[in-house]
């Protein structure tokens, strides 16, 4: 019987979006390992050590419930993450999405 593997050991790269459901503000972060970086973001926010001060302060006031932290764009094998990040920002800017300042 020939089975297809649904899961791969391949590390997924791409752009993570942290989205505030109340203010609709977004922060985009490039990632070489989406799964690990999403976990690290959650951990840093919980510890009060996230690098974006504005987002960290809002997180401390309101908690995780008002945020989604998900992959926004998945990179192809050798795709440039800086270029992918700029494409994501441009598309969201066209949609008038507010951003957290870096």
C-alpha cells in the first residue's frame, strides 16, 4: 500500500502576522521556522519580553484573547523573505490595515 505523508519534516518559512482583533493593528515578522517562531512570540509576550513595546503593553492590558498569531504568507523553497515581507505589507497597506510601529 502506497501512503502519502501528510506531514513533512521540512521547516516552513514565511511571514507571521500578529493581529489585534480589537484595534485591527498588525505586526508582520519574517520567519525561517513558522512553528518555532510562533511559539517563541507567544512565550516572549507571556514573559513581557516581546521586542515591540506597543504590542507588548497592549498584550499585558488585554491578554492573548484579542490576538491571532498565524502565518500570513508561506515562502517557496528559496524565496526571499524580505521581498515576501514587503509584498505582505504592501497588500495590507492597500487594504488600509493599521500597523504597529517597529
